């Protein structure tokens, strides 16, 4: 109160002044002299003594207060759970940190208390602990809170009661967790249409379950309120907290990649035109904020007027399949895939001539780090039944390999099919196609609501592998689209790259050739090749089918790795890794005894081979010892030693080019006669006879196909080879892979450092070997 004084300060001299005293504004009421001053000195001394006493008492009281607060903090440290303590009740247990001596009428805080508090480290420690506890309680509340945006707001006094009734009934009807507290949040902008609604739950698990099932249940809820913007629910997080979350997600992705797992966040959406620079930039920023790795988009409206360089940024790359100029409607359509640049994707080229049979946009992409193919489709609403049948036939040719996982997704515009019912009626044939490839439709909610309120499931996702597509959830639209987006995740196993020797190989002698030939003969190769544009893509498609067919019908066999003398350094590393507690002296003794045992076993094995009655074992042992398996690692060129692999390869290229270059004749050569039209028989029968003449023990080709398999399958592969040879001859062009070969240097005799003493052995595709067997084919 204003009239209260401390007992040790009866005159009130300890109180802070209410205003600053003027220096010369008032006149003295007594004249100059020392008589009055000498009379007040004892009174002033007495007042100063009382002030010192009161300060000592005040300091003693502050020490007692700090001691009591230190005991309370010690009790807080011993508490195992603080989350159940209410914030206000918890803070009442602590004494106030502000001085009780300060008058409420004083405009400033007492400087004496601040100075004492700053000099005492315990006061600062108590304040930091209190702030920490307050932050913990706030974070625990936020972890159990969700924010609903764009919920219609009348801004009336009973709006909170309306929200409680609506959200509680919605949660109860949709089997979602019921919130314990619902309230509106004030906006900084008073002219905002709708205030955010915070929904608090009893635990974080209930909050996560509510957010996971909110959007899919809200779009199908009959009693929902419609506003100018779509209603969405999110976590109660600030911008700084979201940045921390994005950083953690990136760290998790890098760790999963190192561990051999590729986890990707994907989205499917009918984007409804991104044919401007502003929209493309906004879309990429939106994908970056949402943490999306793959964005499958239909109806992009992209054309040749929008260059591909605009779609690529520092973080995202883009693969496109724009609407062809042969389409009756020039504007619209199109498919695109935006993906992070660290993801390796390959686009499969399709034949443009087949596009006119269905006028549907198809984007086919292979994920190179796994065995998954993504097929993105946009089927216009006015597609006829015959065009749909042609589309399904082309899709069937793109999913011929049973060992590959397929994800078929896009906007199919088939609202009449009830995918949620097993007894659905499908006159298009899409259900038959997906069931024949063991694919499951994963979208369970409507992806578009018409103007009349009809709920249609237009955007679909089919997957043949549960790990290739899971956690499918219908979410809010992207940008200004009238379709809901579909979020899903992938968990793709990366192909393991082992540095050890292969322990299993294909046993070609036990291959089921009857089943293999029957499987290859069942393909309609003319139809298969008709969906690809270039000769290279057709050849690549054939080789993929052939390789995967061989893997299907050829068993594996185990091989025993040959034992070799282990070096002392390598043995020391292995033993040190397994016996970290050994000292260096003991470890060296262990290495010495280990190497001694290895040499002893090798001598025993060699004596058994020499004394064996089987001569083939002895000859094989001698051949392995005489044959060097080490590659050429250094060359001597012009007196300098070359060790770089690229320089060694360049030197071999120069040496081989000099050996195979024909010298120019001394006299000018006569002009070559004009070649006559020669008929080349490239029929399947001629190809079959030429392929049958291949020697089965040639080995492997650059296509990783054994010639023994080729000879046994000469009849079943004669038709596709005949089609490929005929197209190559008519187009007067060889595929790019036929123009290259793998050259292996083989040392003959002399110095191993001289490149002229090395012969070259070339490996080329097996299809080229088949061409050379045809009698009438001549190479320029």
C-alpha cells in the first residue's frame, strides 16, 4: 500500500524516489552558513547507521529465500514426471522473484534487488529452471494439440459452443478420438475470414490418429460445413519448429539410404495446369515444404511452348509426357513427374504412332536403384470403349516381367466403378488387367466432389508390391486443383552391392528349356515392339524379357570359394577387429600362429591333389597356378611409369588402333564397283539356322547371356530377332549398343610393362554374333 513503511526504515529513506530532483529549480529557504548544517550531522549519522542495518537484514532475508528456492529446485530434480503438473499450480509453489519492498506506486523497479540478484548465481539458476519447466509443459501441450484451419467462423459469442458440438459429433460418427478441449485462436489480422481452431487431446497418440483420419473422413462427412477454402488439419507447430522437422527428415532419409532402404514420400494429383513459370515455382516450393520426393501430376497443360529447363530447379528435376499435337484438343492433358535430384529415374520412350489409337497420356519411369516401374496415366473423360481397350493393351505390354514391381497410377476418369466393393461392375477391362498382374487398388476415398455434390473416385493407385506403395491417404488439393491429392509412401529395397565374390551362379545345364521356350513363344513380339519408338528401345525391351525369363527357369548353384594365402596385414586387421582387448604383442603372436595354420592346411590340400588318382584335379590345380588372374595395373610408356587406369586405357586404345589400321597402298586404288541390290534373307527360319550354328562354349556376351542358352532357345527367339534385323536393315541403322564392344587386354609374352605385348579380346552383344552368321549380310 502507499502508506506502508518498513519497520527498520521509519523515515522512509530506503524507498526509491518517485521523481528525479531538480538541480537548481528551487531557492534555498535558509541563508548561507554552517550553523544549521552542523546541527543535522548527528541525525544524518544515525540515519545512515539504521540504513546499513536494514540492508544487512535485507541481504540475510534474500539468502534465506535463495536457500528455500534451492531446496525446491532439488525436489523438482527428483521428480520423474513433470508433465502431469499444471502450469499455474506449479508456478505458485515458488516465491516471487520481484522485491516485496517495492511500492506499487513506484514507476521503476528497485535497483538494489536487481544488483543483489545478479551477483547471486543461484537466483539465475532458479530462473532458468523455471523457464525450462515452463517450456516443457508448453511443448507437451502442443504435442497433444491439432489446428483446424478454414473452418467456417461466424465470430459470434456462441461460436465456440458450435465448434465443440460439430467436432465432437464428427469425431464420434467417424470413429476418431474425441478431443478434450476445443477453442478458437485470435488472429493478428482482425479482417481474417476464419480464425484457427485448436483441438486438444489427452495424448499425442490420439492427436496423431485424429490427423491421420481427418481429411479422408471430413470429405465424406455429410454434416460438414463448407467454406470458401478447403478445411484442413495440421500439427500445432511454428515455422522454426517446422524447419527443425524438415532437417530431421533429411537426416533420416540419408541414414535409410546408407542402410540400404529407400523411403520416399509421394503425392498423386490432378494439378489442372502448371503451364506458367510462376505456378511451376510455387509448386516446387510447396513440394519442398511438404517434404515430397516424388510428385505424380496429371493434366499439366504443358507443351513445347514451356521448355524443360523451366521445370528443373536446384532441388527438383522433371520428366514429362505432354499431349501430342495429333490430339483433337490441342490444349490440356499431359503427365509429369517432379522428383528430387538425388533420385535416379529413367524415362522409357514410347511409340508416338500408338498414341493416336487411344489419345491417352502415358509416362513410364523406371527406378534404377530398385526393381520398380511407375506408369502414370491420364485418361480423358471422353475416351471411347475402343480407345480404352487399346490403352489397356499397351499397358499390358509394359508389365510383362513378373519379377518386376509395378505401380500404375493416375487420373483414369472412371467414376462408375465402385472400387470399394468386391462385386463391382467394370465394363472397361481395367479390373481384369490389374488382377492378372496381381495388382491392388489402394485409394479408398473420393478424390473429387462434383458441383452437384457427387463423390467420385477418379485418381487411382494400383500396386503389385505392398512395399512399393503404402500409407495411402486422400489429402487436401494441391494449389487450385479441383481434385484431392493422394499421399503415399514407398519403402524400396536397394540392390545390395557386395564386394565379396558371388557364392551362387545360374546352373545353365539344369535350365528348364521346355518351359523357357514355351514362355518366350507366348509373346506377341510384333505387338510388343509396336509400343516403342526407336530400335534401341525395342532391343532393350527384348533383352530385359529374355534376361528375366532366364532367371525364372534357371536354378542356382552354390560354388565354393578358393582358399588363398592371407597376407599378414589383412590377418592383423581381422584379428584386431575381433579381439579389441588384445595388446600389440599378443596380437602379433596370434597373427603368426594363424598364418602358420593356414599354410599348413594349404600344403595338406596340395599334397592330397598331387597324390589323388583323379588327373583332372591335378591338371586343374597346375592351370590355376600358371594362369594369372591379376589385371594390368601399370605400363612403361616413353620411359615413364603410368599407373592411372584412364591413362592405361588411352595407351591401349592407341596401341590397338595402330595394329588394326590398314596402311595406305603405294598406288591409288581403283574405284569400288557400285553394289548391286542383294536380297538378304532375314526370315525367322534363316535367323534360326544362323543362331543354331553359334558355338555353345563361346562364353558370355555383353548382354550377360550365355551362348549355351542362346543355342537352346534359337527357335523361340528367332521371331523377335528377325523383326529387329529387318527394321535395322530397312532403316539403314545399327543400334548404338552394336557399335561398341568390351575390350579385354590379354598378355601374350615379353614384358608386362610394354603395351605392344598385349593382345585384345573383344566382347560384343550376342545379337551381333547372330548377324555375322547370316551369309548375305555384309558390313561396311
